[in-house]
């Protein structure tokens, strides 16, 4: 087992898991909590004279008064919001009902009910366990890296996406989950308890007494503080080389990525840019960094959104090298707002760009060193089998 730093329960945060499974790549996100850019705000007077709003109100009133059955007005409004957002045709824009909204907030705040594993699709399209966290139900039950999912609660996972398997694990009020996995060509069955878990989002390790390793699994409310403490510990041990692992990190809060970048770049240097509908804003560091690491960043197709913002800033401004495979390519920022029914609207409010002005959306970041992960890693997850990690060591001069 890796010897990485653990933080106190008060510091424990979200990871890329919902109900013990990693968030699917399609849900990569970067949430801008304090989006105050309003060049042309709409006021109540504008709405009062808007013929489209008048039409909407008239039809709403007509349905309430004339429909032959009683109507739940809250659900009617939810459906209207969902249809309005669906019209925009943006995969990252939509309406979340109360349950889905709570799931998202659960991710970002750091507490979730699950098993304690991280999974991803393997080369054969199957769903494999990529990590088992200690002191979790999965760890206690004996699940291992490389285990392949066959069934969840008696249902086959063949042909399903990671998100669909997430839903299989989450649905119902079960206190336990029945899993069938394939290990060394032998089918094994487990009955595992679901419970509330706290997992750190930034873990550190020292390799060969000379190279720091930090894995950032998501960007939640306090990830930047964990990163700060981890970097301080490395500096106190005179570590000047760092491997930053962002593989399979699907995103999180923009402010979290922002605060982490400021721990590396100098005051006044460009961190990223935000492209609004009618203008582009350049975001520069407002703090003086005291770090001086030679950095290699590990990325793959699961590195999305906030991960790409951090990787792009470290590459363009800090001079870090990227190793792995092309990132996901999610260059949009989402704004959220709660509704009176407990739901949430989530819509794209801007693009973000790298310091050099590159928009990753639909393109991704291309590593300086293209290094597809060896298939052997899915059955032998040791550091020796991780050729991307080994390439980072080579670059840093192990």
C-alpha cells in the first residue's frame, strides 16, 4: 500500500466518487460559484414588457385553471425549466431535480455514501477498479485494484457506462450492495455495506527520498488547503521535483483550481482566461508563490475541466511538462442556481482558455510526452507497470 499523507476528518474532502464510483467523463465539470459578470442585466421592467414572458405567464395560468386534473405547480415549473435548458442543446446545461442536485453538492462538499473505490473503463470496455481507499467498506471487504465488475445487485454491467453503474449502486434504500467481480478469471461475489465516507482529495508521497508525488482527485472546497499543506511538507524535506497526478480527475470548483495555481505561479502572471459572450478576461495571480519545483503533470482522457485549467496553467506559465494521453477537452464553465423546489439549474456561462489563449473544448490538451498506459497496468497496478509514472521519473532524472 502506498504511504501517502492522510489528513484529519475535518480536512477530508470529496473525491471523484459518487456512491463509490468515479464520476463518468461525460460529467466533467468546472463550477463557477461566484459568477458576477453581468454586462446587460435584465431587470423587472424589461420582463414586464417582454412579450415572450407575457405569453409564458398566460399559458401557465391557462393550464393551471383549465387542465382537467389537479396540477403540482412546483413540478410544472421544474418541467418548464428543464425544457428551457434542454432547448439550448449544451451537454453541460440542464435541470437537476432535488436528488441529482443533492448528489452534485455532496460531491463538491466532500461527504458521500458509498464503498470507497475509484473505477474507470478498461481497454476492453469493461469497468475496472482503479483504486481502493483504506479504511472503507471496499477495503475491508477485500476488493482489489484490477477487479472487473460483472454484476451490481444481480444486474449485469455489460454495455453500461460508468454513470449507469453509479445509478445501479445508488438506487434504492439498500444498506448493502451485492457485487460480482472477475479476478484472475475467477468470479467472486461480495456483499458490501454502504456508509458515509470522507476521502482526502490531495495525497502526497515521497519517491526514492528525492521526488514528491501528489495526486489530486477532485477540486472541492478545501482541496487547495490540502495542496498547500502537502507542498509545505515536501519543501520542509527539501524536495524540489514533483509529479502531479491529475489522471481521471473530472473537475470541480473553479476557485479551487484558481487557488492551487496561485501556489505555483508568480504574482502578475497569467493563470487562465475567461471568454464571455462579448469579452475576454485575463485572470492573473494576485499572490506571491514561494514554491520552486520542477514539475511533471500526469494526464489522460479522464482529466477534465478544472484539471485541464491547472495543467494548462502549469504548462504555459510555470513550464511544467505533461505526460500521458490527450485530456478530455472540457473548456466550458458552469453556473448553478437553486430553485424553490429544491432542484438546481446548471448552465454554461463562459469558455475558459489557457494562458496562451487556447480553447481546449472538444480538443483537449496534448501532452509533451504521449504515453498511452500499458494494458498490463489493468492487471498489475504496481508503480513498475505504470509506464506514465515511470516516464515522469525519467524526465525528472530519478
